């Protein structure tokens, strides 16, 4: 069954492609993306956080050289979250994966490492969020924190996201739609 997120994501990916492809990202853009991702992990509620998310998402969708693939898994609950933080935390996984790929370009085929890096970025942002808003606690993310603490996060990713390791049936998997910001 195709999820609504995948349909919206496919549209988000096609629009830049139809408008004309841009060249690869620049070193300065990659530095900015890594810095922005780390900043969002440390302060997900910053005044400029939504602008930062918007820039990162637009950049990831537009560039051809850092390909992020969003797969169904333990963060799915955040996509459907209508609360104030769920979708922003989900987007953080996209940003975390892109940052990992920038820092580890040879790991592009290691889907477990890439997906794990995305979840770890979410967990860093979640910890920061809880310091600012203790009411933002989520059982699903607390369970992921516990799994990470026990050193089992990569195994959870491999077990629960096995479909991610298979070649995509279409290119509809990618960053969340802009409406998530």
C-alpha cells in the first residue's frame, strides 16, 4: 500500500526535476547543511528553526549528489503526528541522514548506517527538546533512546526497516513534503 507521505514525497521530488536540474552541492552548502543540522539537534525550538528546516529540505530535494531515502520504520509515528513537534522531529531524520552522507560519502550504500544516523539525529534533537519542554515526551522515542543506550539501535534499524535495504520499486521515497514544516 502506498502511503500518502510517499505520494507527496514523490511530488516534492519531481517539482525540482521538472524545473531543471541544478548542479552538485558546493562545499559551502555542505558545511552549512552540517552546521544547520547540528544546530537543530541542539536547539530544535530556536526562533529560526523553521526557516532552517525549510532551507535544508529545499536544498536536499534540489541537489543531485546527496540522495536521502526515507523508509518506513520506527519514526513512522512522527509523520502522522499532528502535535507541535512530531513532523519537525521526523524531518530531523532526513537532515541527519544527509549530514551523515556528507561526512561519510563512501557510506551511501550502507543503508543501515545512514538510517541509524538519521534516527540518532532525531534522538539528539529529542533530548534537547525535552530539556526545553518536558511535556514533549513520547513513549516511542523513549524506547528508541533505551535501544540506543543498550547499543542495539543499528540492529533495530536492520530488523525493522529491512525493506529499506532493497532497491526501490520507484523513486518516490525521499524527504518529507514541505507541509511538514
